[in-house]
């Protein structure tokens, strides 16, 4: 069976809170798993000429695009593949529920070129950070050429689906599809928790299109500020050392999915990092885990490994301040340009009643003091404008941020609360009648 995975262009909001280039990990990890059983190819809009927006693109305009358009992507497929059995289009986070004429045209082009191929949309979710809920049947109604949508896929669920004949499609969790009689079947959401041993998941398949090409892509994306809070200028690659999250933060969609936290072994990580470094000519890695230091001893051992091997590293999603002792700070200073953490608000009432994160102001203050002593740059995320937050509480957050900056040089990263669909924040804001813009925008 011949399977083509497609990483399409990503429509970016002007103000990013994530690292959009790392969304390519979904197709890359899935390709690595699928090629054990299938003939797998990859088409990646991020790697083609003109894929990267100009620096500052979208500022004042609201949107910018990462990746070439669907038309260019279709033209890139000419002569490269034939007789495909399935085309899997990656539905990256914040893909949007609105109908897109360019995607419809892309599907038409695929169907004309590969008339017998299964065409499906899959979010290829890795249990990383944020997956807003969506309605798969809406996509099936908007795009009549789609055979189905896999929601909460993970690598294993996609493999299971592609091995399943049509009569058994209703047995695949998370698979919404168009029946033989045209009836739409809703499979809901099902996150594939991966095998019990996470080490059975192979490394992302950068080699399908060239590991060095991806290293240069991430290097160029970093120069355009598309890799959050990272500006080392080194060729690099992204991967995940852990999956899932056991916490229940108010602003995150992960708690609803109840995706347990799991980790790769240090032996796996050492082997994988070494192979990627050799193939891509890189000495820097972006670790995109949602909460890399959930297991303090394992995290510390990973940092020791990274530093001993001479790798630079960047952890954009931040680290919990409660699990950062002095040895961790020394290791971070040795291998990273900065430490990123978060203190959404110093207000204890909001922390207790809403945030559900368990990080206290004194803990973050202590971290800022120790980072200053060790000359380790610290960046702290703050959030203002949460549902029910008063002007007094907003000002207290800003005053706390200013105090840590003035006293310890901790750089504040202040964000406006964003009620991501599927979060407790969104539900509370909706119930209070505080949402006035479409959620998908």
C-alpha cells in the first residue's frame, strides 16, 4: 500500500503563542511509524521555495502563511508519485473550521491524479500542546471528496485505519467517514495513547525529504521569529522527549482529553539525538513537549545527557518552576540560551479558583532570584484578561512582572487571555457572554 502524507500550508495568526514550524512533527512521526508496514512518501509545503513568510509578515494585517499554497504543493507532486492508495492531509492545530476553496481545489487535483486513492484529513495529534476540538462531520460536508477525518489520531490509530478494510471502518475509534451509501458516520475523538513502551515510536522521519533540509528550514524559521523565544542562529531539529500531560490548567484543552504523561527512555533519546545530529549536521534541538519536567529526576538526567553530548537545546513550552533546582539551572545555562517558565497571575484567589496549575508567586520569585545569581536569562509568561479578572488583579500581575524584571532581570512575556476552544476558560467566557469573536479566528 502506497501512502502519501501531506503537510499543507498553515495560516498563522499575527500574534503566535506556539511554534508553528514544529507542527510538521505530526506527519514526520506518523511517517516513521507507517513505513514499517507501508510504502510511505511525504509532501511538505514548508520545504518548498517561498514557504517562509518575510520577517514581520502579517504584522498589522492579522495573518501570515507558513508553507507554499495548495496550488504550488499540487504542482510539486507532478511526476513524483503514482498509483497512490491513500493521501493523508495533516490538519494542524488551528486549521480552522471554515470552508477553504483552495483546499477543495487541492482535493479535486488529488482525485484527478489519484482517482483510486483514499483521501482523508487527520490531525495527527501527538499529545503535545493544544488540540482545539472540532467537528469532523463539518469537514466531510464542506469537502465532498474527503473519505473521512481522523480526530485525535496519534501514529498508531492512523496505522490501524489504513490497515482496515472499508467494512470495518466503524470499528476504528476517532474515524468519521462517508459511508458507501453517503451517510456520514461520526467517530468522535479518540487519542491513541501509543504503545505501553513509548520507545516503540521511532524518531521523526526527517530523512524522507532530507534531514539537512529540515535543519536549514528550522534555522531560517528561527531567524524569522517563528520559533518562540529562540535566536541562536544554529541549524536545528525538533522532536519530543515526552508525551501528554497530567495537569489540569484552566487555559489548556489537554485536561479534557485526559492524555497521560509518558516519557522516552534516556537510552532511546541518546540514540535518537545522536542519529539526527549526524544525519542533519546539527547540534541543537527544539524539545516541543508540553511539560518536559513533569518527572524531575528524568528531566535532570536528560539535561545532563544533552550537555555531556555538547548539544544546545531550546524548550519553548516552558518549565514548571516547582521542579527547577540549582543543578537544573546550571545545566540550562550550559546548554540553552534562556529558561522559560510561567506565572499566569500572582493573585492567589485566581490561582486557587481558576488556574489549576499549582505554581505560587514565591516559587517564581525564588526562581528569578536564583537565575539572576547564575546569570541565566529567564523569561516568564503572564496572562491578563482572564474571565472574571478585575482591573486590580490585572494591575497586580503587571506590577509583579515589573518587580521581577526590575529586581532580577526576568523578562516578562505578557499575553492577553485567549479562550481556546475546549478549555475551561472558553467555557466560562461563553457562559458569561464574554466571547464576541468567532472562536476559530
